């Protein structure tokens, strides 16, 4: 993807964590090609913010994710960065659809009354 590189590996969960969020590990990196230390830290902060929005909803649990920043990560609009992460998850086969909200029949009955 233009804004990032995603690597996924099978997670090695050693504890008996039943919580899906605990079974998912995420790492962030940016090489010196991205820029100086300030630029690399900014790239990692942007990637961390994108991961906090996308991974809990769309990433399959029980896997290890490494998100690598690129030089374009700094200039890329944030909504495009979110799209890059979603597309990268789809490409590597680690994407899961968001569960549909369960409104139940109660909402329809209240609207008809």
C-alpha cells in the first residue's frame, strides 16, 4: 500500500487469554529511509492511531501484526491511511467483516407505534 507495509504472522499465544484483543499483538517500525527521528516518531504515532481504529474491528485475532511506515506515511491523508490498512488486511487474508449491529425487533416496533 502507498502509506504502509503490513506483515502478519501466526500469533504464539502462550497464556490462556480468551480475550481477542489480548491475543493480538501489534508492532510498529519506521526505518531511517523515512527521515530523521522526529519524522520516524510521527510516522509511528500515525500508524498507531490508524491501528487503534481499524485492527480491533477488522483484524483477525490470534495473529501478530507488524506495520511498517513508509516515506509517504507522513504526507498521506489520515482517511487514506485507514483505507490502506484495511486494504492491506484484505490482501494478506487477515480481514474480518464488522459484525452487524443487532437492533432487534424492538426498534421496529417502537417506530411503528
